[in-house]
C-alpha cells in the first residue's frame, strides 16, 4: 500500500462518524472497567487501562498518518 493510500484510508476512517463513535465507546468501556474493577483486582484494572491506551494509541496512529500528508517529504517508516 502506497503512503498516499494509507493516508486516504486513515482519513476515511477518521471522517466516519460510526468509527469515531465506536472508538469512543470502546475507550469509555475500558475506562469504566478500570474504575469499577474490584479494589484488589490489580490485573483486571491493568488490563482495562491497557485496553484504553491501545484505543488511544490506535487513534493517534491514524491521526499521524493523516498529518503526514501535510509534511510531504518526510516518509519516515511506520
């Protein structure tokens, strides 16, 4: 996949309201799971926190791909 195709695909995902809503719901569910985990269940809390971070990192990666188009000439490997 060419860099331009990656950028276009990332932009299409970010512009899709259903995708945005889904990512928000996934993140909110993970955060709620972290908050509502039993006080002594450190593993569950850590797993929910990792899930929330993963959703945020995924969205950040998509945003990076779309921003990369603005800084032409910097084809850094992903």
